């Protein structure tokens, strides 16, 4: 009972911090907007029409995107670390991000093979999103096909890494034959961005994301069983193939959608589950999953707020900021971990 109360208090604190970070994130930007006006804009009582447009059309979608990206990557990372029982596994370990990168590379870097208006039409916002989604989906199908035929979970991890190596090789070949302008555009996509989504795009993003999160919730019992190994999970009557399929599908839907709409955001999925475990001191996924969800959203909002460079007109790449947060955690893990599982 005492532990339940402490967990409830921790969740209430995380929710309160999330709300504060949300409003702070909306208030930051090249134009300073008072917090009172921000709250008023959410209820339609703001008098300054310019501020209303800035908040509702730009800052609010960006803040919501940050919450979806941070929570989604955190949950995906938790699923992968539990499935592979590897502390250095992340949401993109199955090659989902590499597949998305290959799809975008084929559109941006491959557009040089097409001329004129067709090439210009090929490189559009939606074409990049669709290409990234298709790339992630194709890698997902390959990984799911492998997971049904391979019994060893670690073999799936290695195969996922091989898919990533293959796609990286293809991207390298395309880069070699591309122009400087195309390479620059592809590099900018690789920086990641939370500020390019309209409300319609955000709705599509949320729909696919929600399916993945629901599947993750249904996997909580399986995740707890897998903590002590496959043999223990089998003794509890767990269907390993079905459970692995569900976990991989949930991770791929969430991580693939995030990559398609926001680009490859690094380190968050790897670092957040470990930071959350240090706070909650539990391995129970009934507690870890919602905690990682909230903590990931908070960290992503903080990273995006830092990327705004308060007091200036500059906006830093979100990937650079997440790396500054995540890389020290990875270094700490490597120094702390005595037995690494490969």
C-alpha cells in the first residue's frame, strides 16, 4: 500500500511537470508571448489575432508533436530493451529508421534521375512522409516474416541490424551520385523536426501512433513474463511467437510513424527507459510503461525548448539536443554495466 501511494505521488508529479513544460514550450520562440495570453488563446479569449495564429497554428501543434514523439520513442525503447533483454537496444534497432531513411533517400537523392517539374513534384512534404512510411513498412514486413521463422530472439536483433547496414549502404551509393543541394536537403531531414506538421497531418500521425500505443498496453503481461527469459515465459503459458509479433508490430508502428513525420530522432528511445528505471526502481511494466510515456514526453518538451534557444531567433536541430541528453546516459550505462548482452 505504501509503494502504491509513492507511485501515485510520482505520477502526479510527472503529470504536473508535463503540464508546466507544455506551457513553457508554447511560450518560447522568436516572439515572446505572456503565459496569460497563451492560456487565453486555448480558450479563444485572446485579443491579439497574430498571437492567436502563432499559438494555434505553429506552437501548439509543435508541442503536441513533441509529446507524441517523446512518449512514443520512450515506450518503443522500453519494448525493445525488454524483448531483447539488452540495455542498449532502442526503438530503431530493428532497422525501422534505416528503412525510413532509405525511402526518403530514394525520393530526395534519387530525384536527380528525373528532370524538370516531375522531380520538383517528387520532392514534396507528403511524398517524403509516404516514402519514409513505405520504407519503414517494408522493413517491418521483413522483420515480422523473420520473427515467425526464427526462434532465437537475439537472431532477430542481429537480422534487424543487418537490414540497417544494407539500407545504409544503398543510401551511401545514392549520396555518392547526388548533388550538393540534394545532399543538403537529405541532411536537413536527418536533423529531425517537430515544427512542420499541420493539424491534419498531426491527426493522421496520432491515429497510427495510438494504435501502436494500444498494442503496447496489451503487451504488458507478455513483457513482464519475458523479463526472466523465454523458458520462464513458456512455463507461464505465453505464446512467444504471438507475443514477439505484437511487440515488434507495436514498436514498428510507433517508431516508423515518428520517423516518417518528424525524422530520425536519436537517443530518446534509448535513454528514457533507463532514466525512468532509476526514478521508479521497478521492473513492472504496469508502472514502467506509463512512467516512460510521461517522462519521454517531458524530456522531449525540454529538449525542444532548449532547441528554441530562448532569447534568439535561432532554432537548433532537435537531434543535436537529444544527443546531448542521451549520449551521457549511454556512456553512464557502458561504465556501470558489468555484463553486456550481445
